[in-house]
C-alpha cells in the first residue's frame, strides 16, 4: 500500500514489484539507450556509483554520454532550485523564530551545579556550569577581533574552591595579532572567573582554532 | 559587541552545543531559509515545512553536543529536517484533493507553465506537476543525497517502490527538461 497518486494510464504496482529488475522500464525497445543495452535507470545507477567500475559500452556510447550529462544537469538544477528558493526567501519569520526559541530547553545545557560559599549555613548557593561558560564566552568575546567557540571546564566542582582547568577555542578576525589576542583572552577569562566565581582556576588554555573574516554583508566567512 | 554573523558554522555550533542561544539563532537565521526551501519542495506545503523545520531545530538543539563534525552542521540539520518532514508525510491522509491543493503552493501555477522563463522555473514546474510520491523521492535523492534504501526507510515504503517512483520521475524530468539543453 502506498500513498502514490497513480500516474495517468500507468500501472504503478506492476513495475514496482519488479524490484531489482529495472531494465527498460521507461524505454522503447530492449537494446537500451543508443543500443548500449543499458536503461535510463541503469545509467542513473552508474552515475550514482561515480561511473565505477567503468563500463565501456556506456562510456563509448555517444547517446549514453548525452543522457548521463542530462542526468547530471537535472540533478545539479534540483539543488540549484532549492538554493534559489532560499535566496528568494532569505529571512526567517520572527514569530516562527520566537516559537522555536520558546520551545528549546536551556536546562538541558546547564551542566553541573558549582557551589558558592554561603554566609548562611541554611542556604546553598550555586552557579551552573552553563552560566560559567557564558561568563567565559563574554570575557573572550570582549577582546577585539575574537570570537569564542567551545568552552570546557575540566575538574571536579563538588565543593567550594575546587580547582578547574578551562579550555577554550577561539577564532580571530583576519589581521588580528594572534598571540596578543590569545593572551588577552586568557587574562580576561581568568580575572572574570576570579571575580564572579569561587573556583580555583588552575589554568586557562586558549587554542586558536579558526580565523574569520568580515564580509560586506556581515555574513559567514 | 562581537558580531557572530562573521563566525563559521563550526564555531556557532560549538557555542550552541554549550548552550548559547544567541549563536544558535545566528545558525537558524543562516540556514533556516535553505531548510525551509528543502522542506517545502519535499512536503509540497509551506505550512508543513515550517512545522517540520521547527521540530527539527528543537531536536538539533538538544543533540548538537553529539554531532561529531560540527562544520557539517547544515547537512546534519538537513537530515533531521528530512526525517521530521517525512514523518509528517507518513502521517498525512492520502487525499488527491489535498495533494492538488499542495501542488499550487509550488511552481507558479499551470497557466504560467508554458512560458517558464528559465531552466529553474521550468524545473520547478515539472517537479510541482509530478505525483507527490515521485517528487518526494526525487527531492530526497537529488537534493538530500539519500540512497534508495534510506529513502525507503524515511518514507516507510519498500525500496522497490522508491525505485519505481524514481524511474518515473527521472523519465518525466529528463524528457520535460530536454528543451532546455
């Protein structure tokens, strides 16, 4: 049972049941395209296999070559069509976006609870790992020409004063002095963690993983 | 103020995996139009496409940290959109009336078909005129890059059905597009 709309005058299930036998379904005669012995569908399969292993009866047949290039062309056009559709409608609807962001869960990304010292023994204070990562990102991003990528906190954070190692990857704007930028990031992240958390920061490792450029439209590098 | 719009997909995906909604919004704005276009051609319905893309992005947000090659985020998002869109297709009641209505969302209407002004417009019309199941298989294979077996799984039909639909779609598309060579 399929949801197919039957093509006019065609028997859908008849050839569907042929399974692997696909030779000549859509073609007049039995000797295939250009007398090569290969059907349109077999040529398509050949294309899907990257024309390997090479079949001389296809490669040396002008009509087959023409059909292969037609197949490639409509395939490329199909991808172009979607790209064109996207270009024609380049903006996302704000209410749609709003609904999306109302549905995604922040909690899933909050990570561990990192305890903070409390002046009142009856009260437990903590900051989430996610919030600490946000601090780290903001500190790194505040450096000119720097975007923070991944941010990882390694080490136990079960009790106040536990020591951690922070690893972050950054991308720098093309032309930004890399060493200087990385060092500034390291310092800012360190001092930000010092003033807003009670973690003992053993080290801040900064990896420059990428270089980005500003395009006129502000688009991706 | 840093401009995340300049960031690579990989960096945005890393930040999103770490819980940065602002970075995720940049990714969504960047790839949303493509995902929507893909889902619209696949489902034949702009409304279904919007819902499928939204569901896919909610799933993606939760699953981002498990994605190994973050630079390939668009291809990964497209695969989730395919799944959500084909879920919708499978849930639909088969109804030729509805199908015809959906067809009108695509292409540019039959009266304009004869005067398609470009190859792309012509292809849009040809695809819109295909029976729905054929068009779905075509989009999944040629744009999504899926194998026959993968398409069969996604659409919940036998691989032989996919093969048959693609054979028909291929014959139609090739012959209709012949004049544009």
